[in-house]
C-alpha cells in the first residue's frame, strides 16, 4: 500500500473542480478527507492509497 496525500486550496468552486478532475483522472482509493475554511477559501486534504505506486523498499 502506497499512501499519498494531496491538498487543494482556493475558492470553493475551484477546489471542487480540481478535486473532481483529480479523482476522475486517477485510479486511487480514497481513505480520508479533511476540510478547513477561512473566509471564502477552503482547504481540502485527501489521503489515498495509490495502487500504481511502487513501494520504495522494493518489497
């Protein structure tokens, strides 16, 4: 299992579009999502399993 994280920041509509593009173009299993807001901006962190990534140890 290769865990990865990706953070999206910006206006709500922009972040929504970026997340949709990312999820539609990647073969990942989403494990956790966290969101924080500040004014009209939002930050969304996705933690996911990337089955295509090779383990660094080579095992």
